[in-house]
């Protein structure tokens, strides 16, 4: 740092400090520096989303699975949650002030909620007829961006308030990184316990609903669904739908769920088509694919993404990072297969798709070879 001292006979010399140009350039570089591999993965996820949204109707094999199963479209949401997690780890470490970081996180969360309700809440009822507006009695409250907002908010707050460990500029071993960020994994364990406890422990009584679509031939008709069970994972009697109906209200849920393409609901399965005359009553019911309980479980995908980002921060060298990620991927794969063969289909889908996230992103890193730290 260079200084210019004015020569004077006064008792208080004038000292003017010139800014250090190199420091300014370094700070500017840190602000604009991006992880190219993460941008590539994000672009691939967006391209995949566009593909399944526009071609899924013609090729149902790549669209969302009607219920059990995992098609190409079912990887999109875990990909984005995983990307959000990696970005949280990389972005928040550059904000030293905790209050400023919390303010930025809350503001971004509110923006995600606003755009989510605006885009998926039903404000554009008939785009082809250019009729807009919304009936607040039927507005859809949940959606893709709302789920991302919830995961982003909770995981970011944990990252901010346990930020001291991120300031340690050191290489960590295979498992010591889990000790450094034990609060993240404690949160993951709590989320998993709460999710499974509610999923298998909630009693789902019989329920009924009324068709409110004025264009439907069944408009105004009341359907009854028989349940009276606990721990079922089938479409009509699962705890996920029951909690959404109780908290959100059935009118605020998605009215064209993917299960309408199942064999029980339509003869055109796996394509969309008119419901069978003998279709079960639940085929007519709404269901929220981005509902409350399923959004709670999606926090796990974000936490795993944060762990991925922590590996990038603390581990130097791509091969060392790949070791960490491959170990994590195999552990999750074994966990997912265990859940699958013990009839834990909901859990197996989440961990299996996360394994694919780890695999694809590791390949992007391996072939891109552009360090950012």
C-alpha cells in the first residue's frame, strides 16, 4: 500500500492513501468468478426441462411417472435442488456479514414465492383466449418455485448460522468434512425422520370431494374415497395428499395430476385420455405433486448439493473431489436400493435421482477441468 505524506509544519500531517489496484481487481474477480461446470449442469437441466415439458405428451416414457416409477422428467426437480445446494455453499461463503446474508436470502425467497404463485397459481386461465385473472378460492398455492424457495430458505439459514467452519482454509479428509458440517447432516436426519414418521404414521380417513371444473361432465358431482388406513403409499390413501387437503384445501391443489395417466384411470395409459367409466373415484381428484410433505423431503436433495459445494471449497484437485463424490454416490445408491426393495418407493426415488446428479455433475467436472478456486 503506497502513501503520500504532505510535508508541512503543522502538527497534524495530511496522509492520503491510494487504493491498492491489485486488491480491487482481486475482489472484482471474486465477485464475477463463476463455476463453469455448475453453469453447464444448470443449462443441461433447463434443456431437459424444456424437452420433457414439450415432448412428454407425445412420448410418455420421458414424462412424469403416473405414480410408482422414475422417468426422465422425474430427474428435473432433484437436479435443480441439487444445483441450488451447490450454489448456496459457493455463494454464501463470499458474504462475510451474517445479517446481510440473511437479508439477501429472505429477499430471494420472497421473489421465488412471488413468481411461483404468479406463474403456477392460475393467473392465466386460458392463454389461447388471452383471459387473465385469478379466483383466490381456487389459486394453486404450491409449485416448483415454491418448493425451491422452501429448500433454499431453510438450507441457507443453516449455512449462514454455522458459517464459521467455512472460514477454515484447509484441506479435509474423506470423512472430516462431515464433522465440519455436522449441523447440516443433523438437519438432514431430522428432515428424514419427520418425513418418514408422517408418511407412515399419519392416519388417513375416508374423504370426499366435489368436481368444480365447469367444463367437466361431472361438474358438481360428489365423489367418496374409502381409506381408513395408515402407512399406505397408493394414490388415494397416502399421507402426502391427506396433509395437503387438510392444510392447503383441495381446491388449491393441482387438478390434473400425473396419476390420471395410470391404467386404473384411462384406457389410453400411459398417454393422457378420457377417464374410464369404471375409473376409481380418486382418478377425478386433485393432487399436489409439489405439496407440503413432499417439499419437506426435497430439502435432502439441497443438503446433498451443499455438501457437494463444500467438497469443492475444501478439497483441492479434481481427482480428490471425485473420490468424495463417488463415495457419496455409492452410499446413496445403496441406500436407495435398500429403500426400493423394502417398499420404500418414495425414499428410493429421491436418493436414486441424487445419485444421478452426483454422477452427471462429476462427469462435467472431469471433462471440463476448469478450476475456480
